[in-house]
C-alpha cells in the first residue's frame, strides 16, 4: 500500500529497454519505441492520479544522435505523434509540459511543436511532465558555467556570490525541484549523463523490467520501495 502522505514530489525516469523488449518478441526496434510511448501516457496518468507533482522522462539524450539515422528519424517522428495526440490529454488532465535540453540539432518543425506544447499547457496546475530531449547533464553544466562566466565578465555577478543556489538558476531545471526518486528500467544500473547535479540526494530504484512492460503496478512498487528509505541528506 502506498502512503499518500509520503509521496516523492518529483520522479525522474530513465526509460530503457525498448529495443531489447522488441528483440525478445521478434519485433522491430521501431515497434519497441512505439510501445514505449504508450507507457508514457499511462505513467503520466497514474502519477497524476496519485498526486505526484513532477515527472521527468529521459526521452532522448544528446548521445542518442549517434544511433543509426533511421532509428533517430523514427524517434523524432514518434515524438511528433506524441505531441499531436497527448497535448489534448495533458490539457484534459491539467498537466503542464516542459522540456530541458539543447535546441540544436532538433528539427525546426519539431522544436516549434515542443514550444507550442509548452505554451498551450503553461497555465495548467496539476502534474508537470518534463521531457529531457536532446539533453546531456555534462553539457547542461558546461552551458551553465559559460553563462556564469559571462555574467562575471559583464559584472552582473561577483565570483563570491556564486553558490549552489545561484548555479541552480543557470541550469535547464531552474524552477524544478530536484528529483526525490529516480527509476531506471531494463536492469542497467547507471545514470547515463542524466541530471548529474540534480540527483545528488535522490533515491535510486533499478528494475529489470523493460520500459514497454513498465505499468502502473511497477510505478507503485517503486514508490513503495522509496517509502522504506530513510533520507538523511548527510545528517545522522
């Protein structure tokens, strides 16, 4: 049973295993990615019903551009479809949509749809769904350091005023609380350049379940495990 008084406010998810799930079933990788998209809607709906405030999905990393061009094209197409279909669902369920990650080299048409989805849902006050798209945490930190250096050079910021809080203001996740719980599917136990700064005190949950098989009961299992943890944040 989930304790509604001890829910993680922010859940981050590394959606892993679409390709292996498809291979095990004799399907194409594209079919695995399509099934993975369906899980996003289901998990968003479940998280919203539970009262979770933020869910961040690692949708497409900056390293994923190294994949075969055909697969990258399929992933771009699937996100396009997702935005077309699920913005209506997000409006119906009072879900706000945000993205983190660099603009280049996302196709211009897709970038405009991402901006349009953010604009359309910006006044929703329920769950916030964050898509890490063309995102890499090291790149995010490099970009933040460059912005801080520019502000110091232009005398908008003094070096002695740089703090953890001020650095947070220069990250893509400004205004988004750090995750309380990270879930990674497929059995891999690493964070793969995802939210390196923000995961400092996050509880980690790894499951062997492939993302296309990750259902409502799996989310509840992860939350139940989170609720057994004692979070000390460095204290005794």
